[in-house]
């Protein structure tokens, strides 16, 4: 049965308008994005097939173009549309973060860093640069690959912090495994960077590890 023949309260678009986006399932949200199904398959049924095929909504969202376009009902246009939607979401979160004090908006910081790093298949080390009132100046990826104290260079972190005229910063990196628990190497790296940045009077306010779920804060754990 086509979605247009469903009761109005059960149609994904109408349900969203009446009850809000959080009320929709992953399949219903994806169906709104897809807009149409394929012959013999409604948009909702197609969404369910895709979620089953990818394994999860997260896996679908982080699929590369070749993997994404290999599934029926998807293609380059849909891939481009999805990337644009995700980038708009990331930019929205960054604008929200810039509006206030990073230290009084820990939820906004976590949401933004998760949007930037959680879906990446490789490790990334980045910095959120702050002014002397802890307002966000910029966010920048600095290193990629396997990260340890030998591959993250304090001089480069200092160089970029000075270039942004930052008074403080928040360090962050992701764990592609999904496990957010800091490693011993993470602790050593943080200590090394904090000591190096202190020499030029730049404070390290936190280090957040992004994985599945809530990012782990070194400051909250008393690890700084």
C-alpha cells in the first residue's frame, strides 16, 4: 500500500509535523529523506531494507560514496544530498557553540565534537581554540592516523594556537573502535601537551575522547 493511502497520523511527514522529529523511528526519518521508494516498495519499506542492509543508521550515514550508491534506491544525487544535510548540521552545531562560553555549554561542545569525529573510520586529533573569555574562535583537525605521543607534535599545536591568538583550548580525538575510555597513551599525550602549552601561557581546559555514546571528559574525570 502506498504511503499516501496510510492514515494521516501514520505517515512519516505528517507524524513529524504533528509530534516532532524525535517521535519518528530511524526508518521513518530515512523515508522522509528518501522521499520515494522503488517499484513495489514504499519509502518506509525501502528505508527498513537499507537499515537492515547497512546494519544501522550510523553505518549508512558514514558509508562512502561507492558503498552508499551500491544499494537499490540510492545514487550519487542522494549521496550528495545526504552529505549536504550532514554538513549543514555540523555547521549549525558550530554556530550554536560560538554563541556562548564553551565551559558553560558542555552539552554543545560534546554535540559538536561528536558530529565532527564520531563517524570517522580513522583517528583524528583536533583542537577547539578559545579566547580569554572561553568563547570559541575556531575548530581545526591537526593530525590523522594512529595517534600517540610521538605522532602528535606539541610545536604544531602551539603554532596553530598562536596563529589563532588563542588563550585556551580544548583537545579532542576520536576512537574509531567506539570505546571512549582514555588509554595510558592518551594520558601521557595530554600531560605533554599541557606542559608545552603552559610555556606560552595557553591553558588546556579539557581533552575529550569521542567514541560511541557520550564523549569522555578528562576534566570531569580529574585527569588534567
